[in-house]
C-alpha cells in the first residue's frame, strides 16, 4: 500500500514534510468483521494488542488500513524488537497515512476522532515550513535525534513520497583498517575511527570500489572526514560513511567537542 519511496533532492518542491520517526514501518488493518492485523514491511504479522497507542484499533477504529511507525521514545529503531519482546508499554505507534483519508487534514481529524497519535508534519499551508536548504539543521519538533531520521517529503498525502535524512560531518583519526569480506576479501572493509581523546566512535564504511583499492594499513593515523546521522545511545555514530581524507587537519583537532551530543556522552562516563 505504501507508495514507492525515492530520495529527496534539496530544493525540490514539496507541499508537506512529515517527520520520519526512527522506528519500524507498520500497517494496521481492521476488516469488516472487526479483525485487526499488524503487519511489518516484510509481511510479518505481530500481536501488538498490548501496545497502549494501538488499543484503539480494536475498539474505535473503523474498517480501513492505517500506515505508521512503531517506535520507542529516546531509542533508535534497533531497540523496537527488544521493546516488543519485553512488551514494554512505552512502545508507541504513530500514524502518517490512512487509506480512508485523502488529505493530511482528513488524516489528522481521523486520528483525533479514533484516538490515534499522528506523526508530526510540516505544511506550507500552515506557515511552519522549513527552508528546504536548511532541513539538515531544522529543529524537528524538539524531538531528540535518536527519535527521528529526518523527513518524508510529500506532494500530497499519497503522492510524491521522497525521504530526506539530514547528516552531520566530523573529523576523526583512523585507528584501525579492517579487511573486507565476501566480494571485498583482500580489500579494505572499514576504518575504525577514534577521537583525539582516544574514544572509538565509528566503524566507517560506504567506500566505492576504487577507494577500497586505494586504502591500506598505511592510512592508520590519518584524519578522515565522516558523515553520520547522530550519536547513538552507546556513544557511537549512527550510519557513519566515508567522505574524504583531511590531510589539512591534525589529529589533535579531532576532539569530542565537534559534536555536543558526543561530548556529553563521554563526559558523563
């Protein structure tokens, strides 16, 4: 049911931007006989009758299908499976589309009427639209970085879905070069990177084939620029990828202070 997702290019027109919560996609369907099913993006059916924000599906929801995100406050998507296993009542379900609704306004009213939580969104019509070129720095409803991945840009509720994930960059020191696996045996697999203070914060990948060929053990100690989404709960960078070597930077410049969240994580340990 979910439209095909493409990547959003900065500057492209869009009328809406709903916050992409860092969780698991879920389709909740109630049929004409009152039976409710919860299915993941991979087609796996889950018993989620214990989730507080889904209880209304069995009580007030009319026959239809709601698309949304199953997520956990303050934790990345990887924690959702743990929350399901422990039946943690803080697990939440937020709706971003309903097949019975044709617009964001209808969807918002539907959620209020039937007791569901709607995913936060921005609209050009409501004068809260961020500058498309500043989406990476935009304050996403004051949500912690661990709770969102960026935006899904839309022309309308069901049209023109394009994801946009803001990234940050940081300079780190290559501490170790690991060997690749599978088709990359004999080539570089990743760069284990640390800060000036000696904290290993990323296992960097995302190389092209040519870059893997050029990288070697001799690169240990060099400064590398790394792109990432945010600092995870364990003080590691989420989704770190290689950008380039920074031979114009010194290892002493690769401090925790480059990212306030990173600094706070390690100052509290």
